[in-house]
């Protein structure tokens, strides 16, 4: 019986692998709009899809990002300056895309733009700390998607939302996990809404990768600023050496968790854009597949115990 089940599982795996090999034809006629292309995943994806023959519209936050991307890509690629928190910026980018794609519509939008700071214990934060990140990571995804959705429907194309494995589990405080949970919810509802129109909605849920989002210098600088503005009673709760212990943890453990192979994520994005039969969800990164996702399915008491085991604890901790 065991061998029968194992054989069936292998056959199903091979079938899925073969089925997912097929790519969409006529890439040179398909436009793909990507946000957050100044660096990281978005920058690599823009270059990768351009090399494959797609017509890429790269949304960059800075002119420097636009210039550098243009220099390293073909004349097919065009850039738009884009701030996903600014309605007027989104509208201008949408108008440019409408002119480019014409009646054929937009094949795909990849919502990649995102930020990761401030991230800290929730009692260190004020509501304004939450608003900015939610505006970028969640409201920006929704606003950009809605701005181009009619063009996506016309092309029977794809919406690719870059969430995170931390849209499934929340191991740290602050707005990051909250914003990514929101992306997951938007993604799921949109997928069901758009299915009758032939539009595929896919979600990318990376683990820890070495990008600006996980840059330890940026994260430590942000945490230090938050610590310095805390009232003394909160600092006393955590202990005068708490900040030093957090920095030591990041140096000893966090850095070692970061995967430097960004193409693991980019290849998932490319598959979501170009495969005839894309997956509904992609979870690039061994940590995502074998630790964070399994942990998210465990009973809460077990998941919390594992998360607290290696956490930097406050001075007044009763654990």
C-alpha cells in the first residue's frame, strides 16, 4: 500500500512538472508592468523578462533607478517613475501603459514594491509607523492593481502579488506582517473575483532573502531610532541592554538566515508571468518551505513556543 501511494505521488509530481514547463507564446507582444524596480527582486525580474523577450514597463521610485535599468536592458523596456502611495503618480503611469498596450491589453502586473521598516515590538510604535508601511505594502498593491485591472481583463492576463511567508505567520511586531496578511487576503479575493474573466491571480511568498528589505544596517538603524524615542518606563521594561542583545542576535543568527540567491524568487515570478499553467502560490526559499509554512499550520501553543524560544526577551519577561 505504501509503495502504491508513493508511486502515485511520484506520478503526480512528474505530471505537474511536465505541465508547468509550457510557456505562453508571442512574448514580444505581451506587456508586463513591474513595481519596485530600483533594486532587488523587481530590478532582476525586469532584466530577466526583458532578456526573455517580454515588453517590460518598469516602475521605479527614482530617476537613478530608471537610468540604470535602461542602460542594462533592450530598447523594448520602458520605465515610469512610480510612487505607489501617490494616486497621481499611479494615474500617470497608468496613462502611459494604456498608450503602450493599446487594444491588446496588459498581460501582467507584478506588485513587487515594498518596505520593511519600522519593525519592532508593537509597544514601541505609534499609529503613524503603521500607516506608511501599510500604504506602501498593501494600499499600494491594491491601488496599482485596480488602476490596470481593466487592461488585464482585456488581455485575460495575470496579477502577480508579492506577499511574504510572513503573510502566513507573524514572528515579529510592527506593520510588516500585518501588511502582508492584507496582501494575501486581497490576492485570494481577487483570484476568485477574476476567475470568470480568465484572469489568473498568483501570489509569491518568499522567505528571508538578501535584499534592501532585509538589509541589517537599515533595520538596525531603524530599531535604534525607535529605541531612542521610547519613554524611560518602556526602556526599563525591556532592559538597558535590550538593544545590544537585538543587534547581537541579528549579527549571529539573522544574517545567517538570509539567502543570497535572489533568482529563486525571480524564477518563481517569471513562471507566474510566463507559464501556461502557473501555480496559485509560490514559496521560494528553503526556510519558507520547511520552517515558516509548516510552523504556520501548527497549533498556536506550539508555534508560539518555538518563536519565543530563540527570541530576545525583555528584562521583565515571565517566560
